[in-house]
C-alpha cells in the first residue's frame, strides 16, 4: 500500500466542491485529494456523484462553489481543452469513440493538441505495447470492434494526451469478465509506468483491489474515505457495495 496523499505530493485537490445540473444539487461539498503516483477510486451507487466529480474536474460542469487545484494551480473555472493541456485526460463512460474513424485515427485524436511528433510516435508505441490488439487493428473502424477492444481504444486515446492524471469513468461497464480482468491488469501497468489515476468504477471489488485509496460517495457527499484495503474490510462497504453479507 502506498503512503496516503498527505505524505506525498498532492497532484489534485478538491475542496468543498458544489456542482449543480440546473437546480439539482449534484455535488454537496466534495473534498478529495489524489497524490502523485496513486490510484484513487470513487465508488458509490448510481447517482452518487461519481461522474459529476470527474466532469467538475475536466471543466464540463463548472462548480458553483469550492475549488479544484491541480499541481498547485486553481483550475476550477478552466475550459475543458485547457484542462487537457494542463495534463488531465479522461476515458469517458460509454467510451465515446469516433466509430467511423480507424483505431489509429481515434488514437491520434487524443494527441490533437500536441505538436511534438517524435513524442506522439513514442506514445503511440507505448499504447500499442499496452494494447497489442490495437496495433493489430489500427486500420479497422473503431465502431466495428468488440466492447472490450473499444474500451482499450478509449483508454489509449486518453493516454495519447500524455496525461499526468488519467481519469477513467466506468472502464469495465458492459464488458465480458475476461476483458474486465485485462483492463484492470493494464490499469496497474499504466500506474507502474508513473501515471496517476482517478478511477470511477461500478465494480467496487475490482476497483478497491486496484486502488491505493478510495472514497465512497453517497448522494453528492463523501460518506467514507480510507485506504482501499480498509474499505474492502469495512462491513458497511462489504454489505452495500461488495455484495458480502456479514
């Protein structure tokens, strides 16, 4: 288990973030930290505020109150394309690939703000080494691949921005169990290569196995925050999120 974020460099900090959809108060004072090199997971029921937290960070839903600080810089009201340039990229829920474009074209879209051609080539090689199947299918239209392959492509596209923080929104959703295991294996590899990860995941057991620390969200608030190992052993978490009866 890694050190808690307090003892390592804090890469991302949300303080008392309130985010709304119109009059709906979706986040009611969320405070979380993500330390350099950590995998931090957000778990909770549908509608708990997990995806809204990511949307608040990436600039798609500007919080009404509170602050979001990334690498010491206040990004609370930063536009989404500027957030990517600062070093945060996301593999969105539902993958959102360009289905009529090839795998390679989808990956290149992840690097559209970059001008460093040799760096882009390096990152393409990195993605292909993490996901050899994408290398085999680089000329195939993304929309014709299986769900698991499309998920690989979505994560690969996010990595092409060379992020300091990679946000993954429901990477296992709708995938066959064999692909879920593969995706989580690769999440571990990406972390080992030095990329910090903020993971939103419905499969709480897999998420807590992969993560260093976790936050349990309930109706827009943080109900619990602890090391992932402690959360796995927490009776309430086991009963509510892991399907384990005491």
